[in-house]
């Protein structure tokens, strides 16, 4: 009988002991904020790229993240020319990250007029600035298209270089969204190099004049003013009233 009581007591003690100690780390830790990236591009790109970008990024990116680093953009200056259109206007919209305005600007261009190259410009803006990853394929398909009315000796090389760098960035960081580093010239003449050259060609005055000012002001008279008109019979305008008379003989 005592043995049975001892056995029952041992069973009761074992039943009351606490269960395993390693169960706390599963459910609580599996959903930490560090593991999810789907919401990151929408929230962060709005701060990096401008207020209108945040809303567009979240939907298209899905599981993409911004771990790949930054992409340097083409320069923009508020005093750069706005015409001729669509050459300068399209470039300015791209450089300033205004994708919707750029899309409207090139929408009516045919392929011969540079419409396909315009599509590449719009897709580049949407892919990098807005985070619409599917648009990289449109950039790659149209980057070498006819530039047509969008062609410019100074601007076109900048745009093509940005397309090449953007595609290279994409290949190196698949699934990621770049942090676009805009280059806005808001000090000094507020012109880019291309803009300054175009303004000078158009004869517009900028903070960098083509000629240095002379020492003397340009409104100085070239001749000294004459004295008051002498009375009738007096000395002529070309004679000096203080000159000594010439002796006779």
C-alpha cells in the first residue's frame, strides 16, 4: 500500500511540472516589421522623390525594395528654355520628375517624330521616379528609337546616357526601386550647361554676360558740352572766349 501511494504521488508531481520552455519565440517573432518590404517603396520614395510619388509607388512595386542604392538624374534648371517644343519641354519634365506632364507632351508624336523615343522617356520616369518596375522593359525596347522632334545636340546625349545607366542599375538590382537623386540647379544663374548655351544662342541675358563691362560708363558723352550760346556778334562756337587776340602785322 505505501508503495502505491508513493507511485501515485510521483505521478502527481510529474503532471504538475511546467511544460517545455522554447515555445515563446515562434508566433510573436515571426511577424516583425523588419521582414516585410512591400510597403517600403511607397512610403519612402515619397520623401526622396517628391510629394506626388508616394502614392504611385506602393501599388506597382509589390515585393520590391530599395536596397540597391541611388540613381543620379539629369540636371534641371528653372531658367532653362521652355522652347522649342517638344524638345526642351519634354526634357524639362523628365529632368524635374514630372512624369504625367511628360507623357502628355509626347502623347501625339508619331514614330517618325520621336514618339517611340518619347515612350522610352516616359517609361524611364515612371520606372525610376514612380517605382513602376514593369516600365523598365519599355525603356529597353525603345531606347534606340528615332528621336525625331525630340532630338537635341546637347540634351539627347544626356537622356540616352540616363537610360543606359538606369537599365544597368536595374540589371544590377533586379526587383529594387532606386532612390532618384535629382540635380536641380537652383543657385547662381539657375541654368544647366545646356540651358545656358541655348539662352546665349537665343540672345537672352543671364548672370554670366558674354562681355565684361568697360571702365567708363557707356552713357558718357563723346564730346564735351559747349558753353552757352554767345550773343550776336560774339565769338563763334569754335573759338575760345579766353584766347588772346592775334596782334596785327
